[in-house]
C-alpha cells in the first residue's frame, strides 16, 4: 500500500512540474505601423519561477518619442493560469518600475485532443493587471 501511494505521489509531482515547465520560456508581441509606430513586449518566464518583462514603445510625434519600461518578479502556474507577484523591496529599482502584483494570465495552447488542422499559437492572455495597457494583451511563445 505504501509503495502504491508513493508511486502515485511521484507521478502527481512529475505531472505538476511538467505543466509549469510548459509555461516557462520566452513570449513576445510586436505591433508596428511601417515607419511610424513600434510597440514591442517581451516576457521571459524562467524555470526557477522568476520573470523579466520589457516594453518598448516608439511613437512618431509622441512625448517622449521612445520609452522603455521593465518589470521583474515571481510567477506561479496552476491549471493554465499564471499569477505574477512583485516584491517592492527586491524587484523594484530605477530600471524595474512595473508592478505586476495582481496580474494574471491564461496559458492558451491547442488542445491535444484537437485533431483538426487549426493552428493555435501558444500564448499568454493577460486577464487582469493593475498596469492598464497589459489587460487583454496576447503575448506569443517563441
């Protein structure tokens, strides 16, 4: 009985860690209008549960014309949902100013049971964030 229980716990642990490993990686999104505007987002979810985010905007006639914003902190994944947290003491400085607390994203991928030719790009869809321009943004896995 103990052996069966130990085996089940081991398999459950492998399943949970494999799911979070699917989340880890680089995600990007680039929106641009030829020669006028560029908006780029890059998010890296590390295997150790940390993340780094970079937003770059170059808007023709904008004030300021170019803008870089950075954020970092920790992430956790469960049931295709990723929650982000930022420690104000450890993760904030002159460069890293974005607060990802209360930010959540859904991990979207093609269902393995879907046998159609439909292409579903693996992505994160931000559902909630106190960063107003992050809500409802899709960032695609590279």
